C-alpha cells in the first residue's frame, strides 16, 4: 500500500482553518478548570519574523499544548510591542504615519506567525500603540503620580542631536549614538522619573527571598542597587583659590580610614563647583565639553583612560589645615553617585592610582597587608585594596581598617563648622530614579498637560 507523501502546505492550512472555525485555542473566562497562563515576550513589529521568533514562540507553544493536554484552561495570547523610535524613523523615511507603518508590519508578521500553527488565542491580540491598551498605562501613571511615585525634574541626559532623543548610557558607543552615529551631547533637561529610589532598601532586602534566582543574577542586582555605608565629609576649601570664594566641598566616602593617604580631590565635570570654575577658565570649559562627548555608562568610565584638569583650587585636610590637596575635574567621577566629588587615595584604589601615576602626584600606603613589613611596603602600579593594619596615619597607626573607620567617624562627628558636624555617617545607594521620557512622538503619551501660566 502506497503512503501518500505529507503535503505540509495543504495539510497545515486545512487544519489551521478547522482550528480557527472551532475556536480550539480560544480561552473562556468562565471555564471552571485550573487556569494556566503562557506568555512569551511580545515581538516588535519590524515587518518579518526571524528564526529567533520561531524558536521563542515554538518553546512557548510546547508548554501551552502540554498544559492544555494535561486538562488545564490555558491562556496563550499574542501582542505587539509596537511603540518606539525605529517605527518613527522608518515612517519618516517612507513619509507615512508611524501608525500606518506599524499596523502594516503587524499584519505581515501575524500572517507569518499564523502559518506556524501556534496555539494562540488571537481573539485576545493587543498592540501597545492601541489607545484601548495604553489608556491603562496612563491610568497607572496617574495613580503613581497621585501617590508621589512619579515626578518631573531636571536631569542630565545623553542627547542624540540627529535622532533628537534621549539615549540610555548603554546606547552611547565611543561617544556616539548607537543608531545615528552622531556625537552625543550631555544636556540637562526636564524629565519624568519613576521614584524607584524610595524602595532601594526594600528591593535589596527582597533579593534574599528570591531563592530560585541564580546567585549571579542576585549579585548583579545587588551591585545595581549598590548599597554602601560611609561618611559624608565636609572638606574646607581655600576661598582664595575658588572661583566665587566657595569655602566647602562635600565628599561621600566608604574609605574614610584612608584619609591620611589622600593625594588629590576630584570633581565630576557636572559638579556645580566645576561649572563655576569653567565659567572663568576657557581651558577647563573645553576639557569638560570634551569629557561630555563620551558615554556615562559605568563600564565605559571604568575602562576609559583617566583624565583630569587641575583647577588650581585647594582643599584642606580635615585633620591638618596645613595639608592642602589639589582639586581636579576628572572624567571618572560621576555626579549621580554620592556628592559628585571624591578624595583620591591612590595606594588603595586602582582608579586613583592610575590617575596619580599619570599626573605625577605620588602615593602613600596607609594600609599594610598582613605579614608585610610596613617599613618597606610600597605601591607602584597595583593598588592594595585588601585588609590590614593602618600605617603612616598618625593616631590611626596600628588599628584595623574597621577600627580606623570608626575612629575617623567618631572624631569628625565631634567637630563642627557652622553648627554642622564635619563628618556624618550616611548610607548611599547607586540606584537612580528610572527616567521614562525617552520617546519623541511614537510612544505612550504621558497624560499630563503643561499650563503656560502655572507649569
């Protein structure tokens, strides 16, 4: 008996038609069986599917079919992540509205996905650019706004002058926009933010309850939140060296034990004191402008060559007013963490060591590793960042690192200037509020109207 060769084009189209007519994969809300929800990441409607789509939705379909075969009431919907700048740029190139371009692509990709025979409930299809969908996002935004979890404030952003939009740090590559290739500008602009920093400690503590998450992912999350305990120190400035007779510079540090190893101070290019100094120093202004042409992602900052500009300003050591430290503007100091200013102890921080080796500022080791002879212990190209006993640190000599931190904090807390302690214990987080003002036009409209009179 001859076996007829399987004709996929004919058989699959015929059975898919039967599935559609009978609503085989439609999900009823009133079905009494146990519910099961299968949702893969929504595709961006670029116009055609690729093998990544095939792989992703095949895996989801296997799960949906298996659970359905087990007798569960399976909801397996499909939607389209349809907003975004690629659609807007493509529409401008073709001189059509982005809505028309997007829905044309949705139709094409829907036909391609249907040809795969996926067990999807197409009656529940959504597109994020549909007002019937994003009205719910807008309602949530207003709820957040009413609860004080959203705010509009000035923030430093990466601005692409060609795409005319804000870029994430990761979208700036060698100082250029990842899509346009244009030199990125650092601008301060009003932006909407989700105030996720209100939950920094809660987010950190919750990681311990995610016992099914891989440890490396939890470590990444902890580093992203970046909790650090340290000391806020008010360094006095020599007002005769500052642009407008400024007399104080606040620094947050987690290594106040190394104060006697300090060799320099450094400001972020966006620090108000750097801005004031640049207004009277064209060379400094040019240095800051050049620095701003590069990305602000931490990975880029960590790997970039350490550059600085000596402002001529002097800071006074908090334990010795005769000890003056040069104040630089440096490309590796970011305004978004701490106070946007640091003191540099090069013997015990590799970044600081690279900096002083470049500018000839020297280093003084103040933490001696266990088993080392303090008399001959030196630092050259590699900073020592481990534990040990304090050396070259006057009244701290012989103490452990933790004991030295406590002693420095205790002493600086007892000394005041202007009725405010010179040192204050503080907890900082690297986590920053989530900026959501990213799109130009083709994005979910923020449901707030700005009055010309009251703002």
